[in-house]
C-alpha cells in the first residue's frame, strides 16, 4: 500500500510534525503549497494543517482535491495554540473543511509553536486583534507572547492509526486480551 504525508503550515511547526511522522513511519513528506503529488497515487494519506485565525490552512487544497481524496483512508492532524480538548477546534475544522468532508477523516489535534519575534508585522497585528477577542486570559496572553508545545510523543495516535491501516491483523492482535490458560 502506498501512503504519504501532506502538510500545510507557515512557520515550521506543522512541517516539523510532518517530518517526525515521516521518520516514525518511513513515509514521504510533501508540502501542499510547493510541489504536492497527485493524491490518486496514494492509497492512504495523512494530512497536516496549521490553524490560522480559526481556519485549517489546508482546507482550500483539500476541497480542490476532494474527488481524488474521497474514499481513501484519511487522517487529518491540526497544529495550533489551542488545547486539543477545546471544542473550538472541532468547530473550526468542520467550518473550514465542511461537515461532509470532515466526517470522512480521522482527526488528531496537536499543539504547535509560535515565536512572535519571527513573525512578520502583519501577523503580529492580526494576533493582537485575535488576542482581544479571546476570553480566556491565559490563551489571550499566549497569542501575543508566543508558546512552544511541540511534543513528538503526541504523534503516537497517528502512528498507531497508520499501522492499523497497513497491518490490520497485527493491530488487532496487539489489543487482544490474552486467553486464559
Ligand atoms: C497569524 C496567526 C494566527 C493564528 N491563529 C490561531 C487560531 O486562530 N487558533 C489557534 O489555536 N492558533 C492560532 N495560531 C497559532 C498557530 O496555529 C500555531 O503557532 C501553529 O503552531 C502554527 O503552525 P506553523 O508553524 O506550521 O505555521 C495563529 C498563529 C498566527 C501566526
């Protein structure tokens, strides 16, 4: 089975997760904004997307290529400042991709990194506006001061999902309760 990791991000953290995943799975990694392959060349796809102002940045590419992607096993991981358990993330994914498309994917939210001094001035202005609209003071502070939640171990559910797609027999054996003697 042929599989690949395709990602979209701006400042390196989504790329970093995609590369770590590539190392863990042996899969090739592509940036959808540079020279992405045709999705029909692959049976399984892992898609990575940063979140920008409540939108998954990969949504345009996914919608454009949906006829090729539809029907294949797909996993989407998002990379953002928001905590994975925050229900806003699900809302943003459904709104950005459309409920129908999002319902066809496995979803794993990850937390990324933001170094404010590395951002262009227009992004910093955008973030100030965003921070004002955020009610949680801690999250609002993060949006103006930056954060680093990069965690290689948080990729484990994605690696497990991939193994399950490629080796369903082995994945089933791993979770089976041992039989009584
Ligand atoms: C202009 C801008 C807008 C952002 N908007 C959001 C947002 O709406 N929600 C969120 O959780 N994180 C937001 N973030 C944080 C990014 O999602 C986070 O830094 C992520 O790791 C970026 O991925 P990248 O490094 O691949 O670009 C924003 C960051 C920037 C610079």
